[in-house]
């Protein structure tokens, strides 16, 4: 199969559409042109998938895992697309059961991000200065937005600021 150049972002929907479009030839796609996945609705992509394969299973359970995977320091889109294809064909249970080498690696990367986020929530020390909460941090993964959301909910009357430190 010819690999088509796909333009996507890091949202779950965009990545899922890219995984589907990389496998399904859609009539609108011309030869070797850059394809923006936002030009296609998720519903249309899933219909195209169902016409080419068996009906797709529910992939909504993967949304959280893909969101964490994207925050990994060494995200690998090739691995992600393989995992999404497997989930579309065999269901998300296949992925979370670690039934393929790609699924095992994907789950390990997701666990790594989830573990760092969990530890950071517990052990992060915030200092208050002028009505703002500050924290110097160094994290392997890109979890600062998750932490800011967490601490903003925990301290709704304070502004939370994370300053990235070097190792």
C-alpha cells in the first residue's frame, strides 16, 4: 500500500482519522497530495473503514490512553498508528491485554506517563508568592498542563505557575 502524506494534530480524533485514512483509500484522495484529516469527518472515516473491513469496535476507551501517550517524551506516531489500527480491527481489549508487541510497548509508554503524573501530583511542592502558587519542576514527560489543571481545581482561588528546571 502507498503511504500517503497526512496532516494531523495530536488530538485523539485527528490521530484516529489519520490511522483510518492511512489504511483506507477514499475516492476524494488524489495521488500523493498532502491530505488534511480535518477535511474528513470521523463518521465518514469510520464508514469508510467499515466498508473496507468488518465493523469497527468502540474505540472511545483508547482516548485517555492516546492522550497520555502523546505526552510521552518519545512519542512514536508509527507505533500509535499500528496500535489504533489493531484497536479498530480487534477492539481496545486487544490493546490493553498486550496481545501484540506494539500493544505492550504502547501500554508501557502510557503507564510511564500516568506514573509520573501520579507521583508529581503527590510530591510536587508549591510555594505561594503574591496570591500565586509556584513550582520549579523537571519532568521527563510533558505533563505540566495536566498538573496545572489538577492544582487549579485543587486551589481555585490561586493562579498556578510551573517553571521548568533543567536536569
